[in-house]
C-alpha cells in the first residue's frame, strides 16, 4: 500500500484562546491532522495558505485585515492551478454569514464555541472529501479544469468566441 501523507491545516482565528481551543479539539478528534500554521488575522491567513498550501483551512469570519470569506476568495483566486483548493470550514460566532460561506464552497460552518461532537461531524465530512480526492486524482484535475473554464467565461472570452464563429461561418 502506498503511504499517504497526513492532511495539513491552517487555522485563522484572531482570539488566541479560541485558536488554542480549536487546536486542542482538533488534536483530539483528528490526531493525524498536522496544523502547519495559525494566523491571528486575515492577511496572515492568506499568506500562510499560499505559502504552505494546506489541505484544509479553518477560518474565523470576522478578523482584522480580511474576513474569513475574503481569505477564502483570495486564496481560491491565487491558488496554484495544479492543485485542488483547500477545503474551507468556517468557525464563527455569527450565524448570519452561513450563506456567503457556502457560496464560497464551504465544507462546513461551525458556530462557536465548537464542541468536540460537532467538530467530529465536520472532520468526518473533511475526511470523506479528502478520501474522494485521493481515490480519484482526476477529481483534483477536474477541479482545476473547472476553475480554468470559469476564468474563461468572461465577457472578453465570450466576445472572442463569437468572433471566431462569425469568421468561420
């Protein structure tokens, strides 16, 4: 059997006590997860994500510098084309940001204080998604292809395509 590398994560939380609590809970419910970085603001979270390329990001919504939603958007936009984006989990005290979080393709949305039981449910979802990626490397390739196709679906690209059709016709 081919050895797999442990999944990695970055935590973005501006409250140090909550960051430590989430780290401790993750160690309990997902001991094989390697937390490779903890950021106390959205700008640092973005830097760490693009530097460390984690599999998962746990993002607070309201942070200095950038919100968790903005971090997810910037990371997704600047993510390397040859890798599947990280899986995003929002951990926040605000329930009114759930819709924008899921529009940003969140895997889960946890309300603070997260309990071990609720975090376990989120971890189970994450493990399932990561297993799907590992079982089908083409799924990561498909995600990259979809990202590229979306970037081509701009008004300029549509106009160029229409010009090609007119010239060919």
